[in-house]
């Protein structure tokens, strides 16, 4: 009889614990869903609000806002009125994409190399010093990078641009990228170099953490099968870390595309679509440089640049997710 009572009490206790566990899981699921929907709602509200503020400029310019290259923000109170103003964002879209591409071209190989060195090759006694240096680089304000770029990098790198133009300028197709450099050294490439230095800590830190998640058993198995260290990295570390590496690169790209002060100081501020050694401008730099003094349609046009930047960022992230999805399917197929 006592055993039956004990068993009955134990069963009721397990049922109560199971009920509490189910209630906790249900609550956690609802909270997680609410957090995710809140993020989506905030993004949607940002897009709607900014688009509503940009409508005057979009109505004024039409599709030319995206496909025209003329940016002439005449005084809306002037004798000719605001209708003479032109707001073509194509040159700024071009500048943003070119500068970000240069930054990624420089930063991604260096970041992956540093992350692999720290995780796979560096002696344990110096790993902490390397990680601390990367973290300190990430903590430097962007305005410091911009001032360093305009005061030190731009004046001293101009001879390098001249050398590149002299040796590559006559090569078909490639030469069109390296035309006559601007004398000040403030151009797309300088801005890209500064951005690369700024995003290296972001990509490196995330890549290092992603590489650390690769199981040691898989790496040791590859080495036991007589694979070299590079073959092990190429066949085990990279496939296992691919999605995380794409996320790291996307975060670095987001930082590069949204950077304002450093780009505004080093890109030159010219409204033109030109070669990599000429000055230009980018959407965030234009916004930060002119928003405080703008009004009317001009202000709406600057907000419109923010909308375009937002949409481009979303499109690039969606494409990155598609690449990751296809790569995961290919890796799973190869593993099977």
C-alpha cells in the first residue's frame, strides 16, 4: 500500500513538472517569436517612415533619382525655384559600392589569414597579444581613421597611385580602372583602404570564433589521413565554417557601406562616376556632410539616399543567404 501511494505521488509530481516544463517552453516560444517580429516591425517602420519623408524628392525626380548622374541641389528659395534642382543618386550608389568592394577585397583575405594564424598556427603565448591588438583596432573611433587617412595616407600614397597608373594604365580593360590619379590622393581607393582597416577587426573576430567551432576530431582525422595543414583547412575548416564566414563578411560590408566620417574625409567629394584613382562620393558621406544645412526637397533627397542604402543592404544580405543555402546543400551532398 505504501509503495502504491509513493508511486502515485511520484507520478503526480512528474505530471506537474511536465506541465511546468510545457508551460515554460510555450512561454519561451512566444517570447522568441515576439522578439523576432519586433525586429521585423522596427525595420518595416524605419523603411516606411524614411520612404514617406523621401517622397517629395522621389516625385520631383522620378526614376531619375536612381538612374541619373546629376546632383544639383539648387536653393529652394532661389529665383528659379526648386524645380530646377536635380537629384540623381547614381554617382553616389556607384561610389558606395566601389569603396565597399575595395574594402572587402583588401580586408577579407587579411582577416581570414589573421584568424587562421591565431587559431591554427600562432604559439599559445602570443595569441592573446594578437587578439588584444585586433580588439584595440576595433575600438578606435572612425573620425580618427578619417583624419589619419586625410593627413597621412592620402599625401603619401599619391606616388603609389602614379606608379600604378604608369604601369597598368595602358593595359586594356584593367587600365580603365587606373586612370590619371587625383593629385590630392583623396579618391575611391584611399577611402577603400581606410574602410578595409576599419572592418578587419570585425571580420577577424567573428571568423576566429567561427573557426574555433570546428571539431578537433575532424581536423585530427584529416591530418591522420596524411592531409597537409592547408588541405585540412581547405577540406575541413572552410566547409564547416562557410555560413559563419559569410555572416562575418556581411557584417563587415554593412559597416563599410554605412561608414560616414572616414569616407567623407578621404573620398574627395566629387559627383562623378570615374576610375578608382579619381575622387568621388558615397551615400553616407553625402548625407552626413549636407543634412544639417538642407531643407525642403533637398532634405527629402538626402533621406532618399538613406532609403536606397537600406534597400541595397537588404538585397545584398538576401543574396548572401541564398549563397549560404546553396553552399550548404552542396556540402551536404558531397558529404553524403
